[in-house]
């Protein structure tokens, strides 16, 4: 991940989700990091502030979700 992309995610306020961060380093729970909320969202559990990710496509595989959640849990290293 580029430094620009990381800076726009890690520690950045999430639009549409008052008081939440897009990615809170070392916080892999959906209620803590909006990115995790959006990739694990289902029709029965809509994400905070918008549509599930990836938009317009099939959901991420369980392995891809786990890789992102692990990255967040490890402090979202650059």
C-alpha cells in the first residue's frame, strides 16, 4: 500500500460515520474500524455510512477479509 493510500485510511475520520475512523490501527472489530465494517457487512447488517465493499461486486472472499482484518489488527503497517 502506498503511503498516500495509508494516510487516507489509517487514523482518518470516516465521512458518514460520526466519531469513527476509517481504519483504527490495532482495532480489527467492525465497530472500531469502518473499513472492517464495510467489508464484513451483509444485507442483514448494513455498514456504517453507505454500501458494503467492494461496491458493485461480489463480497470479498473469507481469506481476503481475514487478510485485511489481520492488517488492521497488526497496526495497519505502511
